[in-house]
C-alpha cells in the first residue's frame, strides 16, 4: 500500500492539453460538483486507487491482470476538482505496495472517501473485487472512518452490464464494512436506463433519444420488517447528463439521513454472557432460539428500554464461553469481539468496560454506569475477651494507680505513727496496704481512724478510689459486651508502609502507577503481586488477612452473597478504604464498527442517565435487592439489639474471678501453714 500526502492548492494544467475522452471528462466534472456540494473545505479526503503505479504507461498489475488502470491525467484532474472549494489534505491510496498501515500518520480521520475502480475491466466481478480490495486496505488503518461519506466511481466499462445490479453488488461490499453513507457513480450503459432516470429525452416523433449519462445510486436499509439490513436494491438518486458542461437532472440530495429512530421491528442480534446472578424471573427468549434464556439483569433492562424506543425485535444468541476475552493464542478474535467482527451479532452487553484495544476493534456506546475500583484491606479483628480488663486503662494509667496505692499506705503509716492515740492497725504496713486496696475495691476497712490528719487523708483516698472504681466498672461492662476492634489500615499510604503484601491486576491497574519520574510509583510496581485470579487475592485479604488488593464493590458483593464462592468467604470480611477510587471505569455496550445503531443508542442512553432511570434500574434489580438483604443480615452486630451477657461476653470477668479465688486459696493455705509451724 503506497500512501502519499498531497497538499495541493492549485493544479495548473490546461484542459485542452488533456487527451481523454468525453466520458472521463464528465466523470471529473461530476465528481467536482459532488465535492463542492458535499465535501467541506479543510477536511481530509482519502482517494483510493487499484493500480500498480501512477503513470501513463500501459503496465498492468501482475496480481490482477484483468484489471485496467486509471491514468495519472484523470487522477490529476480529479485532484484539481477536489480542491476547487479550498485547500484539502488528500491521501492517495494504492493497494499494490507493501507498506504497513501504520505508515499513514494523520491527526484527523477522513470525512470523505473517493474510490476509483480500474477502467477496461472484463467482468463485473473484477469491479466488485477492486472495491473489496480497496475497502480491506483502507479499513486496516487506525484512521479508518466508516461513517464518512463514500463515493465509489466506476470508470470506463468495455462490456455490457446492468448498472443497477452492479451498483447493488458494490453497495453490498460497502455494507459489509458497515458503510451506509455512500453513493455509486456509474455510467449508464443504454438508452432505457437514461430515459428511466430522466423521462425528458424524447424526440418530437415520440422515439427515445439516446443520451449518455452517469447514474448516482445508493440504498436505504430498515424501511420495513422485511427490508432490514439486506441490500435488496440500488436506488437511483440522480443522473448526470453528459451533454455540454454536464448537469444533474433532479438535483437530489445524495447523502440523506439514514440513521433512523424507528427500525420497524427488525431483529437486533444480542450477545450476552451467562449471568452469575440467579434471578427469580427468568425471561424466555422469543424468536427462533426458543431454548435460550437470559437473566433479568439491570443491563438487560436498559437494553430493553433502548430497543423498545427504537422498535427493535431482540434476538438473544446462544451463550458463549470466554465472553469477555478478545483474542485467542492463535490470533483469532473470540468472545463478543469475535461475534461482532464476524457479523454474527449486532450488539454485546454484559459487564463490558472501555479499553484502548476495544475501541480500535468495535464501537462503544456512552456509559450508563460507573464502576469504582477501590483498595480493599483486611478488616480489623475483635480484641480477645480476656484483654478487656487490661484495656480499661493504658499502661501509664495502671502504673499511676499502683504508684498512688504504694504512696498511700506509706502516708497512712507515717501519719499514724506520729499520733500516739491512733489505732495500731494503721501503724503496720501490711494492714495499711490492705486498707488502701479495700477502699479501691469499694469494701470496708477493719478499723476507723481516730486522728484528724488520717481521717482527712482517708476521706480523700475514698473519693479517689470511688472515681477509679466507677470508671473501671463502666469500661469493664462496655468491653465485656463489645470488646472493640484492633487498629486497621485506614489510608493508601498505610497499605504501602504497613509491611503487608499487596497486589492487583497488572493489565488494568499498572497504568495508574506508571510515572517513571516518581520513585514511589516505581516502588509500588516493583513490590506488587500480579493478581491474575481476583478470587484468590480477595481470599488472601479476607481469610488470611495478609494481603491488600484492588476490586470494585459490586464484584465483592457478588462474591460474598451471590456466587459459588460465597461459602469460602462466609465468616470473613473485606474492608474498603474510603478514599478516592484508584480507577473509575465505564460500563457500556458495544456494537460493530461503523454501526448505524450507535447514534440512536447513545441518544437514548444519554436521556436514561440524565433522568436517573439507569440508577433506578440498578437499585431495583433483583440481584441488588438480594445483596441488600444479605448484607443487612450479615452486618448485624451486638450493638444492633439487646443481648443477654453470655459466657463469651463474661470471659475476662471469670478469668479475673478465677485469679482472685486462686490468690485467696493460696493465702489461706499459707496462713494455715504459718500457724501450724509456729504453734
């Protein structure tokens, strides 16, 4: 394929010096008129030839020996006519060179295409093959635009043919590439074809006068339930009379609107995947595939609204495996992409998100739902019940209490020994310690103080003990009922600094950390684990609590409450970081490249989103209701309603009671042993 960018402002060649016949000259004039009327100034025009080279010699291509050639003079004059209304970038394409399609580097997609078939062909099939080859080459370019205006020009023909039938065959080839905005410029081969078009070329004696003319043909799809996407006939729009300067007879509009609001009940072939939700209402497919069923997912409901507004008849295709895959190892396209590219489906729906590879192969609608991808970390676990007492005060608080108790019995002994009339029990350290802890625990002491200084100190210590005891009992009861949770990861920075392993899918999320100038991004990519299996990564996070990963809330809810993996996740929790999403992807539908349906579908989806209907359909869908019910049941805690204190709640209290009884028993045995030895 040889591609030349011509920036032509003026081609100054005298028409008188051109050795070309009248028909070729009128073809140039006709194309110039079409260019001025329908090709905007400043746009990019792609001109395609089926030639081995651009020269005036008679060499033919070795690959297609039956094909003639288009002379450089004709190409020059066509280029001149293309530039009459202003400067335009023209790409001239030749299918017999070996350059890669990537050599066509342009910032703008062509808004119009001009295809020239070779002259002096021997068969209609040669002309059709020429158009097919040119379209195949043009469509391989990234700049390919099937929604542009196409003009296919059939040059001089040396055999008899039916212009309408040949135009129909050419239009069929265009429609295979989803090209609808197209016309065919073709010489009319006999008088009857000209007369049928004009109805004005009769002699005074009533005989038909032969008038050479060029016909302009197109076709109109979806004009009725039996006239949908099949090119059943070519419609003659206008005729260019090859007399004098030439002129159009009807001055019809050559590119009328063919994007309809009403598709008259024509079938829309839908590719969808087997939904992982078990629905209460399974809808039976209508049409030929009566054995196909599909789930009433919210995306299906949106699709039904779209097709109802456009008057389509839905035809659901058989479910296929690997629905979301794009390519097999062999290089063949598979999944819904393969169905669309092979013209086996018109639209695909079911958890499809926008990717760069996807938009190069098919056309995508606007988004009707946003999918948030968040960080998920291990949820904090509850503190053990036996830690309830130790957590009432901090370590420094406990140290202060014990230090105050030690100082208190020293002060008591000091105040008692300086007063002769004071009770002897307060002058002994052991008795003073017992009195201090008795007041802390809220029990009575053995004897009362007799002097004012000791009475004042013990009164102050009683107030302090009452405050400590009240706080202790209040927090002890709280922790017995709900011991609380350990500290967890609360920010993205803690994910990377906590020492816990983390990972995510390299295919989807590596590009979010691809700033090579940022050492933090390089460190993240260097330490991350590639999560090929999302279920395994989420199990590591929830069950083993040694991993952090990226997922979307909808998928997490599905895995927990609506999938075959629910048993594996039962009893284990995932916690979502409430920060900015790592990535927000668009949920959308896809159609064939250049599909006529795209504009109408986008228009309806835009209205559904703006009115909030798409959000409503998500909330009222049966799977969402089931999720909410399951979540509400699973999320109930001890604080949600009254619960009697059980052995599990009172665990730490019984540990403390056992410790006290053990200590008391040991003291009792030591006393008995002491008195037995000394008595």
